[in-house]
């Protein structure tokens, strides 16, 4: 659908691989980062229970390949997750 709507390839690739975090060394750094960020956002949703039956609070984001690719430590991930949760709570009417 994204291709049909003429979204940029970098975004199409990020969305395509956000569940599997499939990247190759031949991909540009920017593309690798976009895939990692999209994948990490997916894990934030899973950990918080957004679009899930229940939150998976035990999920360790620091060991996820996307977090490692982005060089994010536990403290940074905690701050990002908190901001993500706040933004979702503030704007969730757009998603429901």
C-alpha cells in the first residue's frame, strides 16, 4: 500500500522489516537506522500493550538488535519509552 501511495523507498523498507529487523550491511546507514527505529517503536507498543491483549512488561528492550544497532542503553531506552507512552496517552484518540 505504501508503494501504491508513492511513499519513499526508505520508509517502505522500514515498515516492511519492522517485525523482523532484517538489514544487510550493503544498506545505507540511514536505511538501517530507519528500520531499527521502526522496529523499536513496534517493541515499545508490545511492551506497553498498545495493540496487544496485554502489556509485555518483562520485555528487555536493551537486548533487542534494534536497540543495539542504535547504541541505546537501558537508561536511554527507559526515557524514550516513557516519552513514547506519554505521547500515546496524549494522542491516542487519533489511533482508536
